[in-house]
């Protein structure tokens, strides 16, 4: 959680800097903050999603015209909500350091708004995991048994628009992420027997991102 707070503070500081980008020529840098509705697709369990936050940095290099390559380095929270047989639920979560590599395509400007589409893939490595009773404000991290695999990878596609406010460029993007490998570890000893973590599952997420400086 401290790392995520640091990312948001960095976004606030950089967002106050003047100029249309944090780079020069055809290479641009910015920061991104956003929210995810994330869950897991599992054949062996009825799963529900929940809302998480993300944040990091973005770099974009123009290739030709409105076509550019975009890379990101972001902290993304992943997880799943499992309903207990009796009552309540358990949220199993993990924080991944994610590296998306995307093809970014911009349409001609419409007045002061530029629409775009982007698609590509991502790889991610897990930093830590947690287990929390649903609707509980406890944000302590569980450094014991990890229910998520160390690595994740997948594909991503989405679109959005860019605009300026008081001379500062902003970019809003909505996208869908599909994890490809099984990220669930088959853990034999479950801490919450009434709401066990599924033995297999793949990440699914909707993301809404705000980028500053691009």
C-alpha cells in the first residue's frame, strides 16, 4: 500500500509541471493512475470481482504519423472475491509489477480532442499477496502463503481520448485485459475453508486510466 501511495504522490507532483509532455521530440513521458474492476475466470469456482487501483509511468515513441509504440511500468492490484458457504466473503489479492507493450493509434484531431485506440500484450511479476475478509477496511498485507503465481502475462485492448486542461495534456483510456496463463496456485492448506481459493484461474479486468503528460 505504501508503494501505491508513492505512485499517486508522484502523479500529483508531475501533474503540476508545465508543458505538453515530459519528453522531447517524438518521445514522451507521463504518469498514469487508474482503477480496475478485476476478477478471475475459474472453471472450478464461482468468483466475483472488486475494485482496485493502479499507478505508474508511461513512455510513448512516435513511429510515423498517428502510430506510436507505448510502454508502461505500473503497479496493478489483482484478485478475486470468493463467497463463503455460511456468510460473507474473502478477498484474495496480489500486487503485480506490470509491463504492457502496446501499439497506440491516434485519429485526426476533432476540435481539441484526439481519439485513440491501443492494443498489445503485457508481462507481470508478483510483488506480494494478501487475504482480507470482504468489506473489511483492514489493509494489512499477508506475507505468508501466496495464492497467486509469481508471473502473469496476457493481452490488452482499449481506446479513449486526449485533451488539454489549462495547457496540461490529459488522456483518458478504457481497456480490457485478458490474462492468459493460470495464475492460481493450488494451495493444499487453505486459511478460509468456507471460501477456498480456486485451484486454477485466469485474470480478467476492466481498467479506466488517467494519464498526465501525454
